[in-house]
């Protein structure tokens, strides 16, 4: 065990009992527990519809796919989508897989989210969507961005996989866009083995998502739906009718059962993460050699970023080695500047809007340490001691 790990288990006997219920039922593929979790998830986030998936990555995949197969034809191949230059790989990959033109925009070095001034400069008549990423728990400036696109034919989407429970003006992130995605991987705010979720208030998109999630068949659609109209009254025929080129990204029934219990604990988890953040900010806000993420709205504090200032007497490699020696786990800020991944970008139709100095800088000078759903008072104080000794 390290002195300060990146993540820790959120489970207790409740999750183990939930797994046992599924084992006892002998029904392991997606069923009633997943449906109950989806209902709870939608209610928790005050959204009309929730679709659970096998991961946050597949949630992003279905979100983009649904925009193509909706009768509204929100997007088509070649349409321009703006993204931040810093995010996880599977924020971007569905855009490439659906033939979209990806426009990368720099981040704000303080918030680590899209730089709103550079975003405004990047928007053109060709822009059809903006995929916002709420990085490390931190909301975007939704008021400014919404005003920016008001009256324009631009879709707003959210990758909220790192920011479950964050709020902006008392509204939860992941619910500002046409759709928003979430992850419940082990190191995230709740853990369901693997798992993801998509929220939307649009019923037609909800039905398209249901169809795409499971083979593109009609089996999981309501009798009256926006994909096929009214289903056949012959269940034998309807059970194997395929209407969209879908996937199999269904979650396990175990993941749904675990999620029901985890969601009950989420408010308490977020409270503790925010308490940990109070101490972290107190110790590091005015640090002579490190800058930390500036909170927008109410962050759910996925982790604690630290970016080495230019005049610091050490570089990132030296800091990482010092933290490793003290058994403090750390990692880069998500992928850093994704544009450094030139091999995979050979497959993309993309452009870069302006310079990406902030993304470049955090790519070489940034890292983050973990935040947990339990008190980290001892660990955060220890982190401060180690850095003070190292940087002194």
C-alpha cells in the first residue's frame, strides 16, 4: 500500500450483497437491476432519461452515434465539432469513427477546461457541435458558452465522465447539453465494476440509444417508439428485428445492482471530496512553485492537479521521482495535450484553432494526485511536507 494512492474502493457489504442477489437470480445480462439503476440515475440528476452502458467510453460512442441515427439528423460526416486539446482518448475517438471534422482548442491554464475566449474565436459557420469536457470534476463556464452559441445551430454535448456530482449554478453537470456522459469506473466518483451512463431529455434520442446499445435490435424499445413507430405484436418476430447498425455495449446486471447502492452514497462521497479539497486549497493555493486548478461552480474534485510554475527550481520528472520515493501515486493530467499523439491523429480529419500553449505547458509540467471519498487530511498534509522538503 502506498502512503497516498490515486484511488480507493467505494464498496462495503452493500455492494457485495447486491452482487450476491444477482448471482442468486441466475440472471447476469442486462435486466431489472440495470433498469432500476437507470431510473435512479435519471432522478438523481433531474433528467428525463438515462441509458447505462458498459463504460464511459462506450457512453461517448453511443452519444455520437445517436446524433447520426436520429430522425433529426443532428450531425453528418464532415461536420465540425470543437473539442478541448486536453481530455481522454475516447472523448475524441467516436468523432473520428463517425467521420467528423475535429477542431482542437486550447484550455484555460487556470480551470483546465476549454478557454472560452479561444473557443469564441474558433467558432465558425461550419461549427455544428461543441463537446465540452468537465475536467477533473470542474464545471465549464456554461453561462458564457451558452450565451456564445445562443441562436446558432450548434449542439452542446458534455463528456462528464470525470465530474459526476459537480454543479454549476445549482444544476448538475452532464445535464447542460443535448446529452451528457458519465463513467463509473473504479477510480471515479462511484464504481460499478465497469460502467457508464448517458443522460438526455430528448425521448427520440433515448430510443435511438436503447436500440444502438444492444445490437441495433428493437427488443428493448417501448411498444410505441421513435425508431420504428409501433412494434409488431408478434414477440417471436420482434425479438430479432434489427433496424440500426448498433453495438453490444450493454452493462452487466451486476453493475446495475452495484450502481443502485453506490448512487445512494454519492452525496456523501462528494461532501468528503469537497472537504478534502478545502484542505488542499488551503495548503497549495499560494504555493511558490505550483499552481492548482481554479474551481468553477462547485467541483466534485475528481483529483488534485498541480502544475509546476516556470520559475520553479525543479521539473516534473524530479517532482514525480520525489513523490514516488515517498509512495505518493500521481499521474499526468488526463492525456496532457492530446495533439502529441501524432500516430493516432493520422487517422483523424482535424485542425487546431490557434496556439495551444496551455495544453503544451501542462503536458510537460502538470500532474495530479488522487482524491477519495474518505478523509485525506493525513495524506494531503504529508504531500505538502514532501513537496516542501523537496522544493526547499
